[in-house]
């Protein structure tokens, strides 16, 4: 994207967190306002999503779990949030052990819960490539991807062809704002927080997570990736 144009737009205009199923709340009790996606990174129930997905929520809930979710910490600069879900979990994601080796042009897969009130409640898988190794305004904590994403995709894991997490979906360019600014509608200009930033966030918060990759790992089919990642990816609801 054009960095000059990007500097004219507030990041808040590009967040994906608001689901079309959002309900306005003018009185008690609290209601679901928006949705996003999270993925479990530790056996003790820690999960990653975007900071903007949980910002200002009175309660954070995740699909399939009755208990309220604890917001452990949030990083507004990098748009990451750490949640804690009660219980123990056998199915957790594996982060790529060498995130700096991600290459421009590599194929990636995104799994999340976009447009939850309209699309499949079982999650959606989309395919794309790494179109750039930096993000909006040459942000080196992001990558640019072509996988189609929608409201509710925020916080979705970005996976390489071996099924390892290499990023977290964060934002897309606003089509209408881009059209007014450039005269053209951008196609699949989407951004994710890169693997180095995610690993650093988890390390800072002393979270034990698993890594994989290297020469002795193998590419998987889309079906196998979807089957595996669906077990550790959750719908996130923001209630106000």
C-alpha cells in the first residue's frame, strides 16, 4: 500500500473486530457487541487475539466455554491481547520456530470466525500468500497477506503450509476510504502481526508455548491444516 496514503488514515478505521451481527446496547443487561477470533497457545488455557477485539469489553467470552475469560494483558502498539480460559487444553497451536525465515511469496492459510452470524459457525479457512514482509507504513512488526478476511477475522492465526503459526490477522485497508483517496478499490490488502512479534509477546509474559518447523517437517493438505487448527481456534465475543 502507499505509505503516504496510509498515514492519512487512522488505524481504528481499519480494524476488523466489528461483526455485522453486533447489537447496540442502550440498557442493561449487557449484550454481545462484536466478535473476533482467538487461538490457544498453552495447555493452561492462554490464548492470543487482537487488542482491539477485547478493548472496552465488560466481559470477554469464547465459544464453547461457559466461564468468563480473563484478559491477562494487552499490547495496544502491536494489537495483541493475552486471554486466559479456565481448564487445561491438549489441542494448542504450534508456532513456527524460525519466524524470521518467512519469505515473500510463501503460501499461507488463515482460519477464523468471520461474519459469525452469516457464515459457518464451524470456522472458515481461506488461502493466500505473503505479499510483503512489512505492513502498513512499512511496519516491520507486520506482514501483508492476500488471504481474504472479513469482520470477525481479527485474531485469526496465519499458518504456513506445514500448519505452524506465522502471524495473527489484525487489519485490512478500508475499501471505501482507499477508493476515495486513490480512485481505486484495493483487493485483498490485509495485514497480520508477524511471528517474531507474537513470540516476543509470549516470551515477555512468560507463557510456555510450543514451536516446530525445520527440515524434518512436511507440508500438509488444506484439509489436514483445517482439521488441526479448528481444534485450537475459538470464537471471541465482546460483551458490553
